[in-house]
C-alpha cells in the first residue's frame, strides 16, 4: 500500500462515523498479507509482522471437526456486510470503557490491527466468536485459578486461531502455542505418542501458571504478554538497550519484529471480540457439543479400536483427544485418560475388553521376537578389511593371507572364529605367525 493511500485512510479516521467499503464473502482473506505497514509522526514507514495464527486460511479452520459439526453461518444476521469507520475518539473511548485490569492503549499500530480484524479478517473473527464458545469458559477457569486478568483469554486468538492442533513454523504447538522446552518445564508431557500441549485443559492451566510466573518477573502485563511471545530473555535485552525502561511502548523499537506487533494485536483482539457488533460482524452460531467425561485406562488402546467397536466417529474421538499424536492411548506406560461423550462412558466400561481385543494384532507392538539363525549369516566385509586380509575359498575351506603386524586374535575376530580353531586348523602352537603365509580360517 502506498504512503498516499495510507495517509488518505488516516484522514478518513478523523471524520465522523461513515460507512466503508463492502466486503464480499471473505474472498480477500485468501491473499492476506503477513505484515502491517504503519506511518510514524515523521512520515517514515514501519513494517510490523502480523501474528502467524491470524494468517491461517479460514477454510482450514472451518474444516476442523468442531467447526464442521457445531458451527454454522448465522442465518438471522441482519447486519450489512460493511465495516463502519469511526473517529479516533470513538476507539479511545471504547478501549477505555472495557472492564479490564490490563491497559488497553490506543495508537496508530493498534488502529491498524483493529482495521485488519474488522476488515479483511471479519469472516475469521465471525468464526472466532463462534469457536470461543468451546474454549473461553475453560480459559477463564484456568486464569481465575491463578487470579490472572480474564482478558488474557484472548491470547489464544492471536496464538493459534483457536485450533488445538495448530503448529507454528518454529514448532510452537496447541491453543497456547507452547514451545517444546517451555511446555515440558510447565509439566506438559511430550513424546512420540503424546503431546499435552494440544490438550486444551492441561495447556490452559500450564499457560496460566507461566503467565503468573512472568508477572512475578516483570510486574507489567504488557511486558508479560510480550515475553510470552518472544521469551523473557529478549524482553530483558530490550530493557537493557532502552537504558532500563520497563514500559512496553518505550522498549518497542528494541523488540523483535513480531513482538512489536504482538501487544497491539492482543489489544485489538480484545477490542474486536468486545465490539464486533459495532463493525457489523455476526458470530457464527454454535450448537454446544454434548457433555464429555474422561475414563482412565491401564492398557494401550488405539482410537480406531474404540471407534469401530462402539460405532463412534473417529474424527470425534480425535477432536476430544487431540493430545494423542498417533491415535494411541499409552495406558500400558501410565494411567492415561480417554475423553468420551458422557453418554458413552458406561458403554466403554462394559466393552473395554472387547475394544482391547479388537484387531489387537494390527495395533500391538511386538515385545519378544525370535532371531532366524537356521541359515548362514551373510554380510559384506569392509573395503579396508578386504585389502588387508581377504579370505579366499580353497577346496573345502577359506584361507587368508597373513599381513604384516596381524595377530591370530585379530584374524579370528575378522573371520568370525576363535584363536583355538585357527591353531587347530593350521597346526599352530603358541601365537607366532609369519606375514605372507596362508592361514586356513574355515
């Protein structure tokens, strides 16, 4: 976007409430850019990286099991598909009136993110508003348990777009986008079969604990969520470069590009999730899924076994148990939970033996195996060995030419035999052998 166009938009923002352009069914979202350009007070352009999760393709989010099953376009939405533009004072007033502990500051960077959410991403926001019914109560419970500001519940909006299986380009995983090391540090198990970073319950409580610890370090919520994005070490570096300043907006120039946009993106997410109706955004309608419960198992069970014996949808089971990376519940390793619709828990208990025995051979790992040793073992000798003492078949056996410096022990080892056998085959007493002579090894 050119400087002239950006300045024109800024002038529009200074006028009274007017109607902006019409958006056509989300077509703009497929070409979504990963950056936002802001003009500072001196007319210089600053490029800010957009949160990765907010660039996810909307179609892929709508294809998630929970979205396909329980979300629908609002068929009673009477709002025009247009995004109104308000004055700066309108935005400042709305941010001020939000019931939050955290500061919801206004500036041009925040405005840019609000414009993006309410404009090109308005259909994604409609999805987030619907999907939030699945997860926000859980986030609030975890945050409340650690007495944290409840507005932090919108962090997963910009972290993962509310996709519990989201994986970033650097490997951050789950709704709260834990990196492997941090996840393990906060008690989330990760191995070949299990990734608890994808467990909405465990990851939410781990995130709340991590945010609580960050606040003990920095004592400022803007710095806390910035540290959540780029790590406390980078925040401390920025503070040092800013001569000890501990205000996010003062250390802003010294932060990584993505983190410079992270706090503004978070503020804008709180704004749009609160004032979506003022921007003519209709939430997708939600049919709340059936209540669920967990049952602990002490045997390895594959989700396909459960689905086939109980006649359940495998995608439903995967959606309820996203922590199992390969559909295997490793109950034999330790007691492990399976989450099921509450109405199915009793049936699972009754059918558990049948479930474990169903196609058991297809899913079980071999524990004990026999080695096939009734035929000769064939192997290829190394090139180095072949040059030093190549075994040659002669008549009824094999022989080698003794090389300078070789010993009976070395020759025996290389040919899969013993010194005693070499002595017996060649009539040798003691260990003396002479280079250049032939030695029978078989």
